[in-house]
């Protein structure tokens, strides 16, 4: 299943609409890494609002996407983690350590914009 990736200014928005296979998640990682460079993106928002389950592979892959994006020059924010998903992740000892999160797309975009402005300050 393909994940739509939209460009809004210097930010890419990947909106995951349904549960993805491990192969799909790896494809998303690769596509984002390529688009960050080609489109000169400075930020990535990954919207997981539609997900009602996140397993250890998905969590690890999201951390990997954020690390890859950072090495390519872009910051990543994960948005829309449902309460039940957050509680399950905590119970399983899974974290998105080092990856900023926000409640929704609007908050995630604002977080990235503030970060990008702070990076430009002398």
C-alpha cells in the first residue's frame, strides 16, 4: 500500500491511512529519504492518526525514518498517536525516543516551523 506524501513548503507530510506491512513501512522510509533530497525538504510530518495498532517493527521503523531524515537534513515529527496506541506502546516498553510527537497535523506543522525558524537564527 502506498502512503501519500504531500509537500507543503519545505515540509513533507506522509499520511498513513491504514495498517502497513513491514515491506510498506520500509518503502515509506526509502521514499521519504529520496524525496527529502530531491525536494530539498527541511521537515517531515508522519501522520499516524488512522492507526489503531503499532507494533515493535513499526515503532522501530518510525525511529529509523526520523534518524534517516535527520542525516538527510530534515527534522521529523510523528502526529496523531491514538490514546490506546500510546498506552499499548508504554505497556510494551516501546518508545519513539528522540522523535518529537504532536497531537495532530496542525500542532506538528507548527512545531516543525518553530524548529526551522530557530535553526535559521544566527
